[in-house]
C-alpha cells in the first residue's frame, strides 16, 4: 500500500517538474520560438519576372509576383528553376479568364493556383505565400 502511494507521489512530482520546465521554456526564454525577422523574411523572397500573356478566353494580363519561401535553400532552388517558375505562372494565367481574376476572391484564387503549381516541383521546401506586386488585366 505504501509502495503504490510513494510511486504515485513520485509520478506527480515528475509531471509537475516536466510541466514547469516546459512552461518556463515557452514563456520566459525570449527569442527561442520567435518568428523570423523582417530581414530574414526578405532574404527568403524570390521575385518572379514581370509576365505578359493571354488569358483563357480573351484578354491580356501583365503581372509580377514575389514568392515567400521558408528558407534560403528554397530561394536558391527557385533561382535554379527560373524557367520552370515562369512556365508554371504562365500556365496558371492561361487557365484563368479575366472574369475569374477580377471576381471577388479572384486575386486569392490566382495566388493559390500559383503557389500550388510551383510547390508541385520544388524539392527543398515549399512556397509559403505568393504576393502580387503588380497586375494589369485588359
């Protein structure tokens, strides 16, 4: 009976110590789980060349994007695959009409499709966000 009680007390103390250490690490240790700095995020960005192409049914689009990667390795891979990146973006643009792009939520649809098309061939990581730097639809 006393052995079981001692074992329970030891387990409770061990759990309290583990919980306290975890709490200390996440709350009081500054910078351990901080988001990347603005300079780091900027170094993880890849600018896509300005692209002018036809849209699906009729119309022309001129657009420029910036891809937010998760590491410099992804940015390096994007630079090495520049032709594939441009081709993927052109393929997405050709698959959309001006009505789809200009509709409510069209910009988000475009960003999601570009992200999906490029992430399909990346091997070192993924694109986290697509930013539209400029876009003209006629």
